[in-house]
C-alpha cells in the first residue's frame, strides 16, 4: 500500500482529535469565565509540547493544520467585515475619529519606541509589534457589553465604532508593512528613499485597483448575487457568498496585499447587502469550525524554549499595550463620553486577539528575522493576558456604571 495512502487515516484521526479537544477546551475555559480563544491557544501550546516530546504531528499534518488555520484567518476577518456597518461607521466618523487616531498613535508609537530603542529589537520586528498592538478585539469586548445589555447604548456604539476602526487600520498597516519589507531588508535596488517611494507607490496602486474591483463588485454584482441567494435554500446562499469571499481574498494574496486584507475587504463588500447580513447566522457554523484552527496553530507555533525570555519581554510590552489603549482611547473619550464612559471605552480597547495574532502570524511566516520566536511568544502572552483580565475588570465596571 502506498505510504501516502496509509498516512491519510492518521491525518483524519489527528483532525478529529483536534476538533474534539478544541470543543472540550472551549467548554472548560468558558466555565472558568475565560475566553474560548485562550483555550484554543493553550491547546496548541500543549500539542507543541507533546509533538516535541513524542513526534505526534507529521510534516503532512502540519501542512493540513496550517491550511485549516489560513481558512480560519479568512473566516475571522470575513466575519469582521460582514458585521461592519460601513455607511454607519462613516457617518459616525467625526465622533469616533479623534479617539481612534489617539488610540492608534499611543498604542503603536510607544510600542515601536520601546521595542526598537529600549529593548533593542531590529527594525522589522519592532514594526510588527507596533502594528499588532494597535489592534483590539471586537469579539471579546462586544460580548461583555452584550452581556450587560449595553451594546446599543451611546457609549457601547462609540466603543464598537472605535474598535472597528482599530481593526481595519491594523490590517491596512499590516498590508503596507508587507509591501515595504523588501525595501527595509535591502532586497530592492537603488537608494532607500527611491525604493521606499517605489514600494509605497506600488502598494497604493495595488490597493486602489483592488479597492476599485471590490467597489465595482459591491455596486454592480451585489443585486445579482442577492437575486441568486433568494432562489437558494439556506445555508447555500451564505456559502456561495463565502466562496466569492475566498476568491477575493486569494486575489488580494496574489497581489501581495495578504489573505487577511482580502478577507476583510470581501466582508465589507457584502456588509451593505441586507440579504447577506440577515443570513449571517448561517455563516456562524463555518466560522466556528475553522476559527479554532487558527488559534490552535498560533499555539503550535509557540516555541517552548522561548517562553522564559518571552515572559520578561511580554511583561514589558504588556505595560505598554495596556497603558497605550487606556490613555490613547480614554483621554479623548472623556470629552465625548464623560469620566465613566472614558474608563469603560479605554479598558474595552485593551484586549488584543484576532487581528493582533494575524499580524504576528504574518511576521512569523516571513521568518525569524521578521519576528523572532521570543517576540512571537511575547505577543501570544499579551493576547492571553489582555483577553483574560480585561473582560473581568470590564464586567465589574459595567455593573457599577450601567449604560442606558
């Protein structure tokens, strides 16, 4: 019998075991009041330790998990885009923009300075750290506000607007950094200023062309897609939309804009279509199936040998990450939402999760020169801590300051 054929049942077994363990870890962590993503990451770390000890995961197995993790990235960001109300966000931009700009600046710039100037990390890892820490976690924060019945309050809507802008800008900054990496690593010819100009111009042209394609698809293809969706039975309509989204995301990756950027754009294409948005619940099983694989792969990518140095590095960056959001979002929010609203919005911005880990994974995939193991592990630790502690604090504050 062919060796590849023999290995297939083992791959099937591995995927089945990972799915079962992911559900068990999710249930256990949620009973403890901890986010499910922390359980998925912990499962990945444990699998990494077991694999290093017993060699459980074959090379083909890692390829399969990495592929499922990429689909998980698409599912996460496609859903973020699909849940965004782009027209509503633009109409509220004047109120949310000052908080967003301050939030991004005071999260990213201090993170870059501490990483590059104080800790002594190279330029590119410092930039990946800075971009990762500009993001927040809509999912973790929105769940807490929903539990308190405050997601539709004035402060809840403002918080969601700022969080959406955070994530969109983090993905855009990631795409721009990936376009500049060849210049920053000296792989481009000519002077650095000319190379940066050429790379920036190329990036803007690609982004404009891709954005125009998405706009045309949303403007002229949307009604035809909606008509087709009406003629199909659930869940095939939303699966058809997801298939289009994967094609759009793959095109973005081919253009060098990354799969993450394409997935977000794909979601934004359909966010204005009521037919698609009303069927969003049909996409949840797809999202819930593939999303855990992304976080499990994140945990699998953590080098246990790097955890000792990552703890100190992560502790330093954690302080920057927390203060950057509380001050960066809280201070300008004071003028729009008052004292209690500023504290709530500032703490709501602290959790890092999906987008921060997408940025970290993109850096890791480039190589250790782009994101060393200890830096990657430090970012994973920051995600775990902020997604665990911040919700507990936020729950208490929302009970103390209920929102109308």
